[in-house]
């Protein structure tokens, strides 16, 4: 009995230590975001104080200066439009392509798939100059269309790669059974494969949205001043007169809100999508 009690005591102690470690890791991970939120509600004098101020009078002046007086409201709308449109285009174009790579076997298939992946493996700086010259020649430089198309071009290969793996984990016997019953390939894709792959689609959409939402290079080089997104507008807060840390923190807090909302809505698919195909 004493040995059993000892093992139970050790087990409880390890459980408590594990809980403490989890709380410490969580606190360390959240510390930068908490500091960012606190800074967003500080006066400029409190932000620039040589010694950090824990007690201060909260203010919304940073949000007012950034989004009411400043141009960040327009930049936020541009980010929402380009990221949403890019994600939608990637899914509309990428899902059928991923299904084709998963289900059909044709000559040169591996070479074509590798070519698709190279568009993602290439550094963005290698693509921005050709895209800049192309959009300039057709009169779309400095527009949201240019930024959206560039983001779609860069993220489409990622969607194809991820969804191809998700589709590979769906048994082909389901396709064969549906085809035997008289269904066409399009019906199999839309009525059987897509519903089964919803967790994977949710995760892929989230990843594609995050990449487009945080994208800086294409938005900065192709968007100009009229189609700048929030990440591309951040350097404007670093001036010869100093860095506007309060406004930068306020804009950073706001830029994280759409991502948190998106994760909240798809969280029921998130865990299943991340482990989709891990157990067969």
C-alpha cells in the first residue's frame, strides 16, 4: 500500500509540475501581445518614458490618431479585401487542381506538380520585378487587383500542395462507388470529396488567409499609396522625427483581430484538420 501511495503522490506531483510548466510557457508566449495591448492604450509620454510605467491612465488617442486622423482605416479595408479575395481565388482554383493531382494519373504529372510547387519555393523578391513590369504594362500597378493577383500567384501552390495531401487521405473506394452509381467526376468532387475534406479546407483557408494578411513585399511594391495594406503602411510610422510606438501598437492590435475572429469561427474544424489523415 505504501508503494502504491508513493506512486500516486509522485504522479500528482508530476501533474502539478506539468500544469505549472504549461502556465509558464503560456505566459511567456502571451507576454509580447499583452505588452502590445498595454502600449496601445498609453499616452505618448508614457510610452517614451525611460522607465516602464505599469500604472497609467488609459487612452484611445493612439487608435484615434491611427484610424481616424491617419490613413489606417483605408489600409485595414485594403487588407481585408485583398486577403479575402486572394484566399477565395486560391480555393476556387486550387481545390480542383489538387483533386486532379490526387485522383488522376497522366504522363508528366510529377513534373507539372513540381513546377507548381516552384512558384511557392521561389523567393518573393525574385517574382516582384516581373510582376511589377507586367502590371505596369497593363495599367494595373497601384491597384488592389495587382496585390490580390500577386498574393494568389504566390499562395496558390501552397493550397494545391496541402489539399492534395488531404484528398489523398480520402479512400478512393468512395469515388469508385459513386461512379458505379452513375455520378460524374464533378459530382464526386463537389458532393463527396469536398464535404469530407471540410476540416482540411478550413485549415488551408486559414493558412492562405494568414499568408495574404501578413504579406508585405507585394503590397508595398505593387500597391503604391492607393492600395497599401496594413503591413505595408507600418513603415510610415517610423519617421526622421521618431517612431510612433503608440500608433504602431494600436494598429498591430487591430491587425490581429480579423485573424482571431477567423480562428474562432473555424476552431471546430481546426483540430480535426490539423490531424486529418494522421490515423487511418
